[in-house]
């Protein structure tokens, strides 16, 4: 009989040692998981109710004077890597198709030649 009582005591201590930390870890994971899901839900709802036009980097409900996309603005403002000169290319220009715009380096799209020239860009000579 005494041996059975010792086994039960050992069993309880084993459960106490194992189960309590498991319950604590499980509770922490539940709280963290809930926070992650809530954050994801907020991100999704934000995208739905406040869409961002990544090309213009503005809200679709807002406006931007710095147009950097293809929506009717096809003039490519390119900065020469050799001279640093600001040159714009029209769709029919020789190097238009080869010209890639790197907005991070200050290159951009324009809607009109006048807009490009007012900002200090010149037309490509070839």
C-alpha cells in the first residue's frame, strides 16, 4: 500500500512538473497567435478600405503631382549614368523601349513634354 501511495505522489509531481509549463506555454502561444491573427486581419481590412496605388505611392482617394506610372503618362524621364543629365524620351524615340525608369535614383514619368521641361529635363537627341 505504501508503495502505491509513493507512485501516486511521484505521478502528481510528474504531472505538476510537466503539465503546468505546458499549460503556461500553450496560453502564451494562444495569446501570441491571437495577436498575430488580429494584426493580419487589420492589414487586410486596411488594404480593403484604404487601398494604396503602389505606382503613385498615394491613396487611390488622394492625388499626387508626382506622377510615376503609365496611366496616360508615357514620357520617360531618365538620368544619364555618365553625365547625370536629365533626359526625357517620347514613345517614338529611338531608345524609349530600352530606357528603364529607376524611381529610387530620381527618374520618373511625365504626362507632357512641358511638364518635363519645366522640371529641368531635356528631350533625347536621338
